[in-house]
């Protein structure tokens, strides 16, 4: 029998001849070395068990497939009886499919399924017995917690779904899985709570994901440009990425949509608002007065990280009269001893700081800390003693760097914005700072994600939601308030 060309194989239906089916499958997968094929005789009928090494569990394969097949009664010998035994009475798992085409069979094999083909039967029984290596649930790496839960998402889609389901045992929590990527065929799951999330938003996100024509989807960053409506128009992220299941469940309760990507140790929450970057789950484990204080610290840290270098440059160069006389004399003496103007000094130090931070992140943990110490102490001290930079300016850079670490989700935006404000302050003084701040405010106000303004609940003002922005509302108030995204209670 003639075997179709490579491009036609995936659309081919299974044949009645077992050897032809095996040849079709081998051609479809390119005779890959990790495809295992075992032939078993059940009476006078030949059967074949196919699995991909490393994707299917050897233990489950032996218990759920080989054991029932070897115990098959010798009296049932016809192909129809063998097929009936395998499909209806023997091979039973929670994830079980009957497949009739080569393309679907190949995708299931590479997803951790085992396929059982029977001679004279033009279909295959596929059992989900995934057993690939995966990381166990561990503490979050980037979103550290003091009082909250210590588990985090892993790279396995089903595990992440179970972490969410374990916290929300409601029938209104809906999961929908689809495949994205022409080559990778990555499993992507959309989750939302029925009655809380806007159905139109969930459907719009689904259609955007299905319309992606990339070859591979390897992490959440591949999806961002397609589901973030303001990806190229705003410096701030209009979606939130979290590795904590409790944060994801809190967002679902507010009516947001959760996007989980197989192979990514985190999930995407959308639509997001600017205030989401200043709220953590630890806030709801503390008393309201301390949570409000902690939240204000975050707002102050954001302003310091973005504005402090630019303000220092503007005041030193254009408005020195605002400093007390004694401080002004010290600043003037420090700046006179350096060869560069404050704007150039600030930019050089900021670039040097980013280089050291990047080196500390990319190097192994055992070495990364040493890089930070060498860069921060030795290089900084040597730069001041050699007269390359002034000591007050180094203090400003240190305060700015520390403040920026308070908000890791906003760090990329902060890094760009403070350079903009340094240039604005160095060129136009406080007037330049004011113009840059106004443009930034206009940009934030113009961002809208799935009918949810990025500045919500401040603009437009939502009295029911503002109580949990600058302070932490009590749980009785939280139970009564409406969602800042959908407006639903």
C-alpha cells in the first residue's frame, strides 16, 4: 500500500491493517528515536502499544495497559472481540480517547498518552498516563511572603489548575484548555468564575489566543503582545504575572481572567489596574493599620524610584536656592570636585547600577551576591575617592535602587522612567519634570484593558473600590464591595 507524502500523513485516517498504521505513524513522526512500539498477541489478534519515552509513565503503562492485555481470555479471539475488550471492558483511565486519524494520534502520543492499535480495527485507544519529569510545588521565588501561603505554581499545567481548584471548590470556576503554537502546540488554559467575570472578556481573550500564529509558545512573554491591548502604547504592564495561587484566586474572585500556560511557572491575570502592583496577599494577613502603612510605603518607594534622581539633577543644576545654605555649600563643593555635570554623572551611575544588577541576576546565586557587594561597595567607594562622582549623588542612586526593589513587578517600567526624568530634569529643571510627569499621567489615564480603565477605581472614581487602594479595607467591607474591574459584587 502506498504511503502518503509527509504533508498529507497527519490528515490520514487509520487503516484496518496494523502494519500499515504503524508505518503511517512512523512516517508522521519522522521515525523519532523516542517512540516505543511493543507488539502483543491477544489470542490470534495482533495489537501494538505505542508510547513516547519520557512522556508516559512506565509504571502506569505496565499496570493499566500491559497487565490487562496479558490477562486477556484465550476464548475471545476475533478482532472485534479484542477491540470490544480493550475499548469497553479493560483499558480505563480518567483521560481516555478513541482516535481515528494520524494527526490526533501523534499529538496525543507527544502529550504523554499511550496508544493501543488492534489489527483489522481502524481506530486506536489512547490513555492519558503522563509521567514526564516535573518540578514539585515549592515556595515562590520572586513573590516572597511572610504570613501567606508558601506554595507556588510549577511548569505543569494540570498541577497549576489543581492548585487553583483546591482553593476555589465551586462549580462556578470554569477551566477551558486550548492549544496555541503551530509547532509547540502548547496547552493554554483560561480560567474564570462564572457570574464574576465578564463573559465577553473571556470570549475575547479566547479568540485572541486562538488567532496567534506563532510557531512556538515557550513562556508567558510570547502571549503578552497578543492579549495586552496596550502592550506597545504604555510603559506600564496592563496585565499581571504571578506565581502565587492565592493571588490568582483573589484575582478570580474580583472577576478577572486567569491564563495558565503549560511550561511556565506562573500565570497571567487580566485585566489589571495600576493599583494591583501595590497590593500583596500579606496585606490581608496583617491588621488593617499596618497593611495601610505598608501600602503607603510602596507608593512612596515608587515615587522615590522614579522621581528622586531627576529631582536631584533638576535642583542642583537649575534650582539650587531650594537647599539650605549649609547643604548647598556641601553639594557645591562635591560637584566642583567632579569632572562631569550632574546629569552625566547620574546617567553613568544608573547605567553602571543596571549592569551590576543584571550581572547579579544572571550569575549563579553563590556568585551573584558577591557581584553586588563588589559593585556597590568597592566600585562606589573608589569612584567617590577618585573624584569621578560626588558622594551626595551616590547616596541618591543608592536610595533610588533600594526603593525600586520594593516593587519588582514595576521594575522594568521604573528603570526606563527614571532615565526619562533624569534627562527631563537635566534639560528643563523642575519645568521639565512637570512636563514629563504630565505626559506620564496622560499615558496612564489613556490605558484601557478590556473595558477596564488602568487607573480604576480612581479614574473614573468608584467609591466602593477606593477603600482598598490607599488603605486596607476590612473583610466585612471587602465582602460588600464591587469589583474594580467588572463592577459586580
